[in-house]
C-alpha cells in the first residue's frame, strides 16, 4: 500500500481525537527515548523540534475562533504551549532535562484517552 493510500485510510477511519492521540504518542516516545541524552544529541534535538511543532500546531488551533474547547481550558493549554517552548530552550542549553516535557505529553495523552 502506498503512503498516500495509507494516509487516506487513516483519515477515513480515525477521528481527529484518535489522530491527535497517535501523533502525541509518537512524539512522546521519541522524546522519552532520548530524554536522558546530555548534552542534547541530534536525536534529542530532533525529538524536541517535533514536540515544539506539535505544540505550535496545538497553539494555532487553540487560538482559532472556531475552537470549541472551553475558554479556560484553551487558555491553560496555550499557556502550557509557551512553557513547552521555554523549557525546550532550557533543555537545548543544557540547564534542564526533557523529562518534564515527557510528563506533560503523557498527561495530554491521558486526557485524549478520556483519563484526565
């Protein structure tokens, strides 16, 4: 099966929430795998970049006028997305570890599974 056909099958069979959960899980596994790398290895840097892109996409969606989440939850998640950016820089500078980023993503995964 080609990648395009596989991608189309996913779009047709998974809900947006399932897709979000799958993407967060993939990024989290990569972060987890390299969270202890110090100084930041290329693999950790890649995982951090993927995590930042994920949280940037969340932020863009949360800021959108058509987002239906409650305002308080949206504000909290937007704030969390800015924290992810700041903490990622600290990890890259060698002044923090990636474990808190993994913890946050795991909590988001639990929420997407309905276990907040």
